[in-house]
C-alpha cells in the first residue's frame, strides 16, 4: 500500500518546486473575481488587481471559479454515493476480526474494500450527502465502516483519509474566446478511472493539435480549437 495514498500538501510541494524551476510565479491567496476578454487579450480580475495575458487557463478544480465566471456550461449527473479511502488503526474483537473480511464486501447500505493492514476503501450509499468541503472525522469514518461492515469496530487513529463521490460532470466546450479549461475544471468523475480524462486527452494523437506559442494559440488550417474534437469523447466516456 505504500505510495497509494499521500498527502495533497506533498503533491502541491512537488508541483510548486517544478513550476519554480520553469520560471513560473505562483501567487497564493489570490481569488479571481471576474474575467474580461477581447480578440487579443484576457484579463483576470482579483479584487483591486488585474492580470492581463493572451490566454486564461482554468485549472482550478471541480469547483472552478474560472469556469463559472467565463460562462462555461457544466452538465452531468448528481452523486449516488460518497466514497472514502483511509489509512487507520483499527481495534476489533476476535469476532469482528473474522467478520471484517479482506477484499470487496457488499452491504445494503454500501460496501467496503479491505486492502491491507489499516487500509480501507468504502462506499456509503448516502446520495452524496456528506459535506466534502470538510475533512472526514474519525467518528464519521468509524460510523460508516460500522454500517457497511456490520461490525462494532473502533478506529483508534486516522493517519490519512480522503473522500469522493460518483458525481460525473463535464463542460460542453473546452474554450470560450481566450479562456480555456483543463483538468477537473473541465470534467469530474469518480476515481474509478485509472488514468484521468485530462491525461488521456493529452495522450490522444492529434498531429494538428494547437500549441501555446509566444504569438498565441497556433492551430494551422483549423477554424475551431481541435481539443474539443480530440478530448470531448474522452471526457464523455469518463463522466458518462
């Protein structure tokens, strides 16, 4: 299980270090409040500050502010369950230890997957009711595990935990004028897919795909942005 779960802060640190090596300036605590654009430039407004560039790329996650401010549609289906992955210390009785089986185990209220010592995946058939803006607590994770396992297990410590849903949404286009979307800002889905739609989209062959250059977005011979034709089928498969 080592390497399967990690802290988001560790990933952010690694990406920030790489961005710094490439000369990228990251400004923390800056919230985009409005976006304006014309034929030549796009301007991101953040409070009293303005950031002008030839392009604005929304890579700000499933709750993307850029997507909403630029007027992109985001369509799909609402969640039926909340999933949790966790590395915990479990206290069980001898009887419960026999009930808490390895592998995939189904129940009317959900399911759990016991991978190795202390590593679990769970699905709670709650209609996606859990508030994912907050970190799941030990008591909540314990209650879900008890409910889906039919045991009286106790979680004495939570080392690492995260949550997700099967909500599947996607943008209807990847570009509006000089605003582009990528990653979770463009499509969200449950982590059942081993490779994200964004990575799969990048790996889809397209000899004529546009590239960001000093002069702008180069797409010789194309009237529309090819990423829409190239990536939309991938996004539909992942979020459908």
